[in-house]
């Protein structure tokens, strides 16, 4: 596939985004484009769940049918029509099943659309999960994709750095850092053991982009923010192989500032990591990059205030992410604004 509109559409389809950018109908009408569609989107073992395929193929057929002037000349290909017929025979998930079902989602890195075989990260998750609660870490949230875009555009922030991610959920950002962005070591943490288990499987699933030729290591460990308001309790979790004391450069976090009850403990943990655990002799200074979906301005202010009360500086990073139609990977809508905060101890 060479047409950039088709490449973007295919990348969005692999990520199963709800509202992909359909190429113009006139392009979809072309027989060789329909052949590519069949081959790359629908042929072979089911690429994505039937419900998603059906929704996308239905829209493709609708778009093509709208621009057919002469039915003797133009048509929807037999392959696409037959596949639609096949998909129609498959059972439809009820919304509750669809919301909890896990799938392997392919996140393609936002490389130029001309790049052949850009790196991809495979994440098993429940992409349609809406509810909060203990399963909130079992899907990848928009703030993670936003942070991933930002880091991908600023790779020097990560390269050769030692990184800890808080509330890492499915592990997408940590895997990106450890793999394509070439951090030296990544400790991906989350408060819930079952989230860590599923994250560890995702790390394993992406070993091909993390292991050689990189010399990175990545591990997943439980770290509950509420359990760590003093440095001694953190030493075991943070211990680095081959290092006497923890020496992290960068703390990452995405969509972890959503609960007013949790933001004070999170701010306290940041303070402990940045000041109490800081080794003066290491010459390294820890800073944090936290991306936040602003669902509620109040919660974010509570977080900012909690950081400032603990002597930390919070600054908003200037970054405007392109809209979905212009994104090339890590696709995400911004139903609520997403911002990135840089936090450090002066
Ligand atoms: C909204 S999800 C974000 C997950 C991931 N960063 C993303 O953006 O896709 C919030 C994450 O914070 C984790 N979390 C919630 N409370 C926590 C706590 N007290 N300690 C550590 N992690 C916690 C959840 O398990 C979940 O993985």
C-alpha cells in the first residue's frame, strides 16, 4: 500500500480506533485499492474482532456505493461483498461483553507514512473498557498515547535514561521507552498485582523490539503510591541491578491524576523520589513527565497544589499534538484536553 491515505487508514484500523479516517470514496472505488483493502484488512485469520471489522467494512461499502455512477463499470468487489456476507453470519457481542473482551491491539509508531514496516507495539487489553475501578489499568488510555507521541517526538528525553513509570497500566509507554526509544533501564510499576501480571505479558509479547540490538532492561513491579511515603519502603522496589542505590533520571506517568483521593499520595511519592531518594553524588537530577486528561480541572489543581506544598515545581510542557486525521500512529482523540506536566525539585 503506497497511498498515504490508505496507509493512515490501515494504521488506524490496526489500532481499532472507533472513528478511523476513511480515504475518499473515489479512491476506494478503484479496483486495485479494493484488492488491497481485502488483502490487508480482511483476508486470512480474522484481523480484529468481527464487530469492528463489520462496522468498518459496512462504511467502506456505503462510501463506494455512493460514488458509483455506472453500475456496469464500477462495483464493490466480490471479495469485499462476500466477506461482508460472512461477517454478517457471525454473532454480535452485547455491549457488556464487548467492553470486557481483551484483544491484541497493534500500536504503530508515528513514523512518516512512507516508512515501510514501521515498528509496532502489541498490547493485549480491553480497549472498550469504560468503567473505572480495579480494571482501569487493563486498557490503554488517551493520555498514554499522548505521552507516547510526545516522547517519540523528543527521543532525547528517554535515550540512555533510567526510567520509572507510575500507574503504567498496560505498559505501552514503558515498552516504547525500553524498545524503540532506547532507555537504559525501565521499571514499569502499577499498584495492582493483576495489572502487573497482564503488563508483564505485554512486555514479553514485545521482546523482539526490546531485546537485541538494544541493551535495555525492563521489569514490571507492584508499587502502590499509598504505601510509600518514606524512602526506606521504596528501596527494594527501586533497587537496580549492579547499582548500590537507585539512580533514576525520569519518572513517567499517564492518566494517574484522576482521583482527588489519590493525588496527595502521588505528590508525596514524587517528592520522596525526587528529594529523599536523590543521591547528591550521582550528579543526576530526577524529573517527572506526567500527562493528564483534564476531565476535572479541580482534581488537577489539587494535584498541582499538593506538589507545590511539597516544594516541587510544576510546569506545563508546550506541546500540541496533531488531530487524529493528521496523526501517523498512537492515534487518540481528545474528547477532554490532555496536557503534559514537567515536575521537578528545584
Ligand atoms: C487511568 S489508568 C492509566 C493507565 C496507563 N497509564 C494509561 O494511561 O493507559 C490509572 C492507572 O493507575 C493505577 N493506579 C491507581 N491507583 C494506584 C495506586 N494507588 N498506586 C499505583 N497505581 C495505581 C491503576 O491500576 C491504573 O493502571
